[in-house]
C-alpha cells in the first residue's frame, strides 16, 4: 500500500500495520513502540495541518503494553553481593559498590551521578532533585549506605559508562550462588504467549536497584506514603509497579499477622479472666 495523507488516517490502515507487526512476530512491547512512533509522527502531521486528525486520538486506538520482567534483590542477596571478594578485580568492586549504593538510595543512574557529588557530612537525610519528575527526593543515609560512602571517603571515583556497568553488573551478580535460581518469564510474541526460563542474575539491571529499595522498605513494614518520599513516586499506582512482592509473601504475612492476633486475643482473654477472679 502506498501511503498518503488520505489513507494514513484510516482506522483500517492502522489495523493493517498492527497486523503486519504481529506477522513479523515482534514482541508486544516492540509492537507498542512502533505504534507509538507512528502516533507521534501523525501528531506532527496534524499540527502542521497536513492531515485532518490523528486516528489514534479519533478512534481511541490503544497502544499495547506488557509489563517488563523485573526483579528486586532481597537482603540476603544484597549481603552476599557485598561479601564477594573482588580485591583482584577493582573495576568490578567499584561497580558492585556503586550498585549497592544505588540499592540503598533507590535513585536512577542519572540521579545517582549527581547524588554521589553531594556533601553528606553527618546528615541523616539528603535531599536531591529527581531529574525525571523535577520533584524532591529525600534520601535517608541508612547504615549500609553510610558504610559504603565511608569506604570511599564520602565520594565515589568517576563512574564508568552505563553500557559497561550493565555488562559488568550481570557478571558480578552471576558470582552470587543464590542468584542462579530459575525465574519463569512469560511474554507475548506476535499474537502468541510464550514462556522461557531465565536465571535471576540475568534479570539484574541498573533499574533493579530502584525496585530493590522500594521492596525492602515495604517488606520492613514502612507505609507506602513514606516510601514515596524516598523514591519520588507521585502516585501509589506507579509505586506499586516497583514493589516486587509475590502472592505467596502476601499470604505468608497474612498468616503471621492472623496468628499474632490469635495469640494476643488469647492473652487478653486470660488477663480478663484472671482479673474477674
């Protein structure tokens, strides 16, 4: 089909393009990106008055999106990561420590680069500006973070490129035995749902650090409003995508809380009986 300003705005044209992407067996998020690019292009044409409307707006076409597969490290994994002997690999040691510091700040890599240049002193809370949202993020200097900062006299050496850091980070995570457990991945390719098995260390990214802090604080019982002060999230919905809590964990917590209440009720009953006697 030869596209022009007349047929490019037809719903049928968008549908055929979507079908073409499915036939190519692209993953769902790749299809979403292609459609999003087309929507942006049509917006430009509309603003320049070359087309009468953007079909994505007029026909309310939804851009497909599939949640990305992501993990958060637990405290045992963080401990094992910090205990790795990397004395003979100084670059790996630096990347490991910078990643751990990111895990205890919850900052994106772009914000972390600014954070490490701040003067911490004896401050318990450090405030920085979230580059993406322009909002303040209040970073508590927790004891694990304080120990890492003291190791480098409060300031990290210059960070390596993000590309190299991503590569090294996976190789470092692979050294942690606990991170060799299997994770089943489900994704959509074309119009078919597929599954594959990956190791946890293969799913470690720089953004894992941000999810790690949010999840750790949530597991420790901190209210979501307080967590949002640290992460800089503006809505509970956006924060929830960072909380990597399994259904099993939620149910286990429910059991523990229920049994604790049973014990408390029994104790209260015994006390009331003793008082009446």
